[in-house]
C-alpha cells in the first residue's frame, strides 16, 4: 500500500509503484506502508535517489540515523506508537528528503498515520514547498505528536497516583503497572533524544537553507520543553514508587508487629506450661484436684494482663 500526498492537500492510495502516474510536481510526499524491495527499487529509479543509505538502519551506531549522499538526506527515525492498551512501542521509519518531495517508509510497522500527520501540518500551500520544508514540517508535526503522548503519560501518572492512594494493599500487578508507565516514558525519552540529535545534524548540514535552519532552532526549543515534561514525569514516577515502597514497608511493619504481639502474649502461658510440665514430685499442684483448672486460668489471665499492658502503653 502506498499513500501519496498531493499539492492540493488530498491523499491518493495505490497498491504498487506501477500505478503511480501522477506528475511529480503535484506530489508533496509518498508514504510506503507495505512495500517489498522490488517496489523500493522501482521508486528509486523513478525519483532518482539512492537506496544504499537505508541499509545502514541496522547499524548500532547512532550516526547511522542521519546520512547525506548526493544532495539527498536520509533519516532513520524511531517513532513511538500507541498500542491498544495505551502503551508505547517503538517503530522504525525511514525519511528520504529530496529536492522537491519527501518519501516516508514505515514498512507497515507504524500504527500512526504518518501521511495524516504531515497533511495536518501543512497550512500554506499557496507556493511551491521544497522537499526540505516538507520534511521539516513532518518533524515539527512529530514534536506536537510527542507532546500529546507526554500529556497521555502525565494523565496516566495522575490516575495511578489517585488509585494508589485508595489502595490499602499493594499487589505485584500494581508494581508491574508502574513499571510499564515508566518504560513508556523511557521509550518516549529515547525517541525524543534521537529526534533532537537529527535536528542538530540538520542544522549543521550545508544542504539545509538558512531559513529552514532557523525553523529548526524553534523546533529544538519546543523539544527542550517536552524534554522537561518527560523529566517531570520521571520525578513523579519516582515519588510514586517511594509512596508505594512506604506503603509496603508499613504493611510489613504491621505484620511484624502482629507477630510480635502474638509472641509476647504467648510467652507467659508458655512459661507456665513449661514450669508445670517438669513433673517434679515436690510440686503440690500436681496432686491437687483444682491444679489443672488453676493453671489454665493463670495462662488465660497472663494473656489478658499482657494485652492490657500493651494497650495502656499504646503499642497496639
């Protein structure tokens, strides 16, 4: 599946490159959703760009995320996607910046509509837009998209705070949920850092015009604000973790306190039972008819006295 964004802000969908018979001047962006290698070769031949830099996406080095060759710019970008359960997973997207248009390749990984993001970002179509400008508008749209994800995570953190305050017992599931929220924040942080690095490299590029570099400067400031919100979410998650840890410690202390009270209350009866269990001949209570009931009574009385002392001391 291939989506094509035109100058008139409409989107056309085709199934293969062979069906692409639109004039190049009318095309702003081509989004490859699900294409094989042969389709990519046909597209590269039709629009005259290199495929080799895309192979660098599997390299470990961060520098492979940005490649310049023959006046073309290739970006290998990680984008966060929302899952059905409002979690975040990372998807790989390739961006090819040509002189007059942009090619996006999500390879059916990204669940978000990249072409819709770009379409909603393009406001001024009164003049011919360069490929650089289209790509920068797409990166700017990603900035707003990241801001929306930050708001989503912030809302989840607030809701989880309220939930934890209502809970009396913290289960393993609640701790796992907290870890999932923190993982989403970490993944968003990684994507944001990667986008900041790419914008920095674009600002250093000789292929980017001074006007577009100025545009990137403002985008970098927006990303800095988003980065501050991510850090704030980390701080709140750490506060929440400390709150949960405190609750767990209080629960453990209460359990230990209960066992301690039980142990203290059983100590006097155990002592009495131990004394009368020695069966010495000189113990007159052994042959007394009321000896056994008396020992039971003393044991019960010792428990009552111990509990009374503990309550008076406000230890229980």
